[in-house]
C-alpha cells in the first residue's frame, strides 16, 4: 500500500522536476559566453616599403613668356590654348602706336624750338665760312714764309710760326664743321618732334612688329585673347612643351630628411589609373608655410620629381595637373609582415591576437618598422598564422572567436 502511494506521488511530481531541470539547462546554455565574430588576416612574407605619401602637381620644365617689347597695339591673336607652334612661327603681331596729340601751347614751343635750331645752324654755317677764309689766309702766309726761308730772308722761327698758324686754322675749321653738323641734327630733331605732333586725318604709323616663338611647343596660356593696346613688358602669351613635365610635391620639413636625389617615386593621376614611375631630382633648400585642411600651419619643402616615362602617356598630362605621389624612402625584401590593423598597444610594446583553434591568444611581437598598411615584425609570430583585425576592447586572451 505504501509503495503504491509513493509511485503515485512520484508520477505527480516527475513532470515538474523535468521542467525545472530543462529550465536550468536552458539558463546554463543562455549564460555561456558565445564566440565573437572576428575578421582575420594571415601573416605573410614579402616586401616592406616605408613611403611618404603626399599630393603634388605637374608643371612644365621649360616655360617661355612672350612679352611686348614696347608700347603698341596688339592685333587679335589667331592662336588658341593648345595650338602647336614651331620655332620661328609668328605668335603675335604688334602695330606701333601713333604719336599723341598735343595742345596749341606745346606746338608753339616746338615751332620756336625749330626756329632756334635753324638760327644756330645758320650761325654755325657763317662761322664755318669765316674759318675757311682764315685757313686760306694762313695757308698763303705759310707758303710765302717757306719761299722767304729758302732764300734766307726770314728767320726759321718766323717760318715755324706761319706753319703752326696754318695748322691751328685747320683745326678750327674742323671744329666749325662739327658744330654745323650738330646744329643740323638739332634742327632735324626739332622738326621731327613738330612733324609727328599732329598726324593728318587717317594717317597711320607703318611697320608691323612680328613676335616669333623661340622654341617648338604648344600655347599653354593666352594673357590677351583680343586686340588691345599693350605697354612695354606686358605679358602676351606663354609657350611650353607639355611632353617635358616634372612634378612638384610639398613634403613636411620634418619628413624630408630621408629623401635623397634618386629616390624612387610613383605618381598617380586618378583612382585606378596605373602609377607613373619617377625619381627625385632635387629637394629645394627653402621651406614655406602652408595651412592644412584642419587650419594648422605647417612648414613644407618642395621635392622635385622627374618622370621616367615617355611616349603617348605624356600626351595625356598637362601643366598644373594634380597627382598623388608615393616616395619610397626604404625597402626590405623577405620581411615578415603583419597588417597594421592587427596591432594592439601594450604599454611600450605591441601585441597581436593569434587564432589558435577557436580561441584568440594574445602574443607579444617585436616591430622593426611600420607603415599605414603593414608592420615589419622580427619575432612573435610565424608566417601563415591568422591574426585578428581591428581587435576591440572586448577581446581578451583566450577569448572564444568565430571567423566571419
């Protein structure tokens, strides 16, 4: 009878016991730590490069600026930007400007100046005739003295005086002729100033000036694209060879020390375009201040890069084109490489999380160098091991992980 009651009691509580055990098992499973989904990358062996990446722009190696030699009127240019020119081709035509109009007072002054110059010329001519007469008289006296000296009628000193007098008269005549020429030039100058002071109606100054290209190249800039008056030294157009370009890359002065002439450089014009090889030819010794996009003043230095490519590739380039430059300052083959995204700071040292089975194991590593993409590791990991990328604060040593 008692056994029957016990069995009956057990059958009544058995479902509740089973349900309690199920709830406990479910709670135990729910509160168990689950593996974290992670991204991994392998440790590889390859080339490590330390590079400086900056933007720059292309510029022509040789630029020729055509300017007006004097004040003139520029004829409407027929050339356009991009037109090809040969050395000796006419690239600009100038017309000398006509003399300016003057007022009546200035014209009267010029007329009086002509009259004064003419009077000086006439006086010089009269003086020249007087000196010519004096020379003739001195010559007669010298000839007479020579005859008398041969017959010993005069002393030798008297002959010397006569000869010297003739020489002095000759020199005075030469000086008089020079004064006449100077007076004629002054008169011509005064007459020219008066003649060009007021051109007649419809009068035009003749003589076009043709400016020619000094080299073979292309027109890269027109400072004036229409007929216009120009002054002496005013810029008209620029000519250059777009197939001969170089890149100017401004680098922080604190980073320019490892760069030397001959350092390899790769230049990229647009995203996805093949890089153009080049090399550093010089580093300018003067820095300049440049404000960054964040508003910070930076000291920068221009690094000049020469392109190592030729042919049709250069035809797609132009003056002022923007380029992305990658200057390789060091290179190591056969380096053990770990992605920079896998590094975690551990005080003064570094560590990574290596996937060992289904768990992440923290491991200290020794870095040689690093760049934005990878780090060169000397010890701590082996080639082929998987390391976690972007490990957060939730990753701990021995954490269960699952590769995404």
